[in-house]
């Protein structure tokens, strides 16, 4: 289903936490959205948002994961749903700090 069929479409960024520890949460989120008439996209390019590396001080690794996540999410113009508060915080609040010196990704991080 796509927006051309009249349905709203969202991207589900399932997060490594949900995929690894609680996959039923991701499936439940998708089911609820679909029951509400929302089409759900899940990219097979998704990986980790980089928060574990960021929290451990491995900022180079976190930057690489942040860039990959931003590249993956920008492949669709659909709104993004993230079923993890900590991953949402990482993407919304930490990417700007993490990528502030990257001319290409700094702007992407604050959109």
C-alpha cells in the first residue's frame, strides 16, 4: 500500500533493541498502525541508531551508524515511527551533537 492508494504511510524504524530483545513490540506497533489504516514501511537497510556506541564513548562508530541511519531513513519521505524512547532521543537530540562537524550530515541530523 502506498500514499497513492489514499493511505497514510509511515516508516517503522524498528531499532536493534526491538529487533533483538522484543520483536513482538515491533510487530504490535505495525499491527496497530495497520489497523488504524496506516501503511507501514520497514527498510531492510535498518541497523542500530548508534546509541550503545555513543553511550560507550565510541563516537566514531556512533557517527558511522548515525550516517547510515539517516541515509536509510531519507530513502522515504514518510513520517518515522520509532518504538523506543531512547532511540528516538538519540536520533532527535544526539545526532545533531554527534554530527555537528560533518558538513553533509549536520543538516540532515537536525531536520
